[in-house]
C-alpha cells in the first residue's frame, strides 16, 4: 500500500493554488472569464469514471482523419479572432499565410501531418483547428516517429511542415503575428492549468496515465545514461551500469517511485495537465553532485545534449544553416529599449565574448524544472518576447514540387524537399535560443573563477511560458530550483565567461562530433556524476569592483 509522506502531501495539496498564480499572470480577468465560458461551452468536466470514455471521443475527434470543423469568425474564441482579423485585413499577411500552407509539397509524407492528422490547405482551416485545440489537452500518441517527435505539441503538429517553407521565413517572424500567437497560446496555457484539462490524464490507450505512457516517462528518467564517472555512489534515478558490487540489481522503479504522485487517485493526484507536466521528483531521486565543491557544476535541466561551443563570438550570422551563436542576439536588447539600455546589454554580452555555451533539449517526457548549476546570487532576471513557430532561415526549403517553381535537373528539388523537418523546429534549436521567447537568469557564482553563469530557458513552439521562481538578489544553492517550463518540450543554454576552462561530461563533449539523440541520452540533472568540472582559469582582473553579490557572500561567511 502506498503511504504519502507529509512532504508529498504538501506538494500535492499546494499545486492548484500555485498554478493559479503562475499560469494566469499573462492575462487579465476579462480574458480569464471569457476563457472559462469557452471551456464550459466546450464540455463539462467528466467524473473519474468517464475519463476513458471521454478520451476515446477525443481520439476520434482530434486524431483520426476527420471532417474539418469550419466555423464562422463569430464562433471563434477572441484570441483566434484577433489573428483572423489580422490575416483578413492585412494585404501582406494574408498571402503569406496562404503561401505558407500551399508551399508544402502534396506528395507523401506531406499529404498529412507528421502525427497522422489531416492536411490543412488554407488559413481558415488552420485557425479553426487552433480554435478546436483551445479546449482539448494533448492526447498520448507515440506509435510513429512523427508522433514521438511531436508528442505533447498539438499546435506544433498543425504548423509543422509549414515551418520549413519560404513563406514561413516572412510571416512567422513578424512581431504582429507573434503577438496574436502569444494571445492564442496564453489562452491554451490557461486551459492546460485548469481542472478541465485532466481529461487526458487517464489510463486509456491515449491517456497519459496508460501503462505505455508511464513506462515511456520512467524510461526517459531511468535508462542508463552516458557517463565517464567511476564513482560507486548510487543514482536513485538511473539503472546501475556496474553491478559487480550488487549481483541483484534493483527492480525497475514505477512512475510513483520517481515522481511525487498518488497512484490510488484517478489522476494520480494531479489537478491539471500542467500540474502533471511540471511534476516533482521525489526527494533523493536527483541528489546534488559534490554540494560543497564549487569546482563541480551540475546540469541545470534533465535534457539531451544539442551543442557545445567554445570561443563564442559577440556577433555571428546566426540565421545561416550552421546556426552559430551570437551573444549580442541571445542576451541582447529588445527593439523598444532606449540607447542607454542597449549599451548596457552590449556590455553584458561582451563579458561572455570568447566564452562557452552548452545547449540541450528537453522533450515532452522529460522533467521540466530548472535547477541552479552553481552556488551563487541571482544577479539579474530578464524575459524576452520572441517568435514561437519560426524555423531557421538557413534550413528552409528553397523550392517545393507543389509550387512548380525553379525546376532543376539532377534531382535538386527532391533534395530541397528533404529539408522539411518532421519534428520542426527540432533542427533549429541553436537558432531558436536567439530569436525565441526566452528567460535569462544571471547567477553570480560564489566561486570567483566562474564569474557569472547565465541560464537561458527557451520556450519552443507552444511552450510560451518560461517561469522564473526566484528573484534578483536571492542566494541559491547548487541544485536548488530556480524555475520551470510549462506545456511542452523546450531547450536551454548555459553560458560561461571566457576566464574559466571547463571539462564537460563525455556525452556533452562529443555532441559536436556525432549527432546524439534519443531518450537513452537523457542526462540527469543534480546527480552525483560530475557534469562539468573547472580545470583552469585566468587571473581575475585587478580592477574588478567588488559587486553587491560578493558583499552578500562576505555576510554569509560572517
């Protein structure tokens, strides 16, 4: 029999209250009331006994090749109406949305979405599909590679093929379009924080609490990871890779062994989809590596390595196919800032010129909370609004069979069609950390060899909320929670100053040599493994002024 300890009980009971404050802070009360009415019109929240039946209906209505639901403008939610009016009234936006959908080839596999859903041919169908999704949580679909790549991304699946077209380069980078997409995704996010969204938390074949779904989530958190550590200390969240000291390996854990949950409850105690998505590890599952050794840096997120780049430049052509990092763009000013602030942001970026960037990806099955990689003081917290569904221009297909333009001999057109990303914007992750909606967290490290470390959390596609849970001036311990992603997969970066020389775990060091993807490469955060070690540093500038953060350290020492 499962017995919840007091800490688990407090977490479960406090979720609804915490979510209400974190998920509704981007909308006013009138929008929330409208959203509530929209949800009530969509359906009544079913009882626990009807979860499976409701999900089967959702499956039939959402996933199968159904008749597309076409609505008039008056029937749409206000957030979707805003984008409808922009497209209909703007002579530049309307043809771009039309071309964005028409430039997708008509031949397989582009004749349906990567998840097996219907192909959308015009912008009215697209917006009606958006409207339909606002009152439906993401169902569990994990049978095909396309479904696995876009699990938990229903809006992304609707736009996926279009994100690699030439028209996408123009329309999904527009500030006015992204402002309306932000309204739609905020509406969707508020639904995912509501009790109505628990209908997808069930044990049916397409429910997130089905044996198949729970097993996949456990596998992501538990499968052995690539490691070079020779330590004999156990990692409670990973399978032992050396069983010589223990001829009887531990049994494979279940979902509730790893995460705070109650398997005796119909929804495992989760109050909404977002509550499930931002689930907590049980205490002790991810112990912090060398908590008293500042020379050891832990992974900030449970994630798969994407890139490791040293000698990062201040300015780069980040939009080309190789997607080099550009510090000024990642950390840079917003368009509306004054010249004085622009100069300040430039000076901030110059501190990291020649430094190191590590980037990794969080899939929908991963743990989505952020943890401080070092002991330090929160020096600065900043959020930047950006794009949501824009792909890297360097990866955009130059032509398509559907358009009939630019026919080339020798199969060049066929080669271009292969550039369409079946899990867009998966191949654009380096680019997205420079243009996507993101949160910047500057941590002034206690170890002066490190200087300042920057955590960059980037919301990919419908992940429109990057929530920072600590404030400027707050002192964080290594491994302490500092924020989280909501609603879907995401990517993050750690940026280090050039004064320190770092050695990363082998899987991170090799990511630039061979492409390493898959759930078996999910690197746990906060574990006993040494994720990053300081192996050297240059002398600190003598003219460096004692910062407020260091004064805090002195007080702590006293």
